[in-house]
């Protein structure tokens, strides 16, 4: 896999990551990897959740959709987040 020279982040990416960190979550920001790797992995309250951050109305790439389906086959529940509330709900 060739590492992309630039990956475009959604406009809400940085605010969501910052809000997560302000709440004490550990966020591994992987957005620069691109391809099949989802944007972040968020760790909190004994759980780790892969998170693809999308602007409202944004669509998944084919690679992102394939990654989400592949992770589900091994019991991992990735989420698509447009706000911090989507992430908080996933940790309930």
C-alpha cells in the first residue's frame, strides 16, 4: 500500500478530536494513513472504538465502507461520527 501524500480531513475532524480529548478520551488520529484505515481509534472507559469522522451529509469512500464491513466480521463495531455526540453514544 502506498501512503498518500495528502488526505483531506472533514471540516469537523479537528473539533471532534479536540472535544474527545477534553473529555479525557485517548484518540489515535490515523487520518493521514488514508485508504482502508479509518480516521481515528478512540479509547475510553475500557473500550476502543474505530471512528470514521464525516461532515454531515458526507459519504464513505469504497475503502472506508469495506473497512467497516471487514471489522464487523470479527466483532469490532466501528462507527461513523458527525459530532461528539455520536462518539459518546457509542460508549454508552
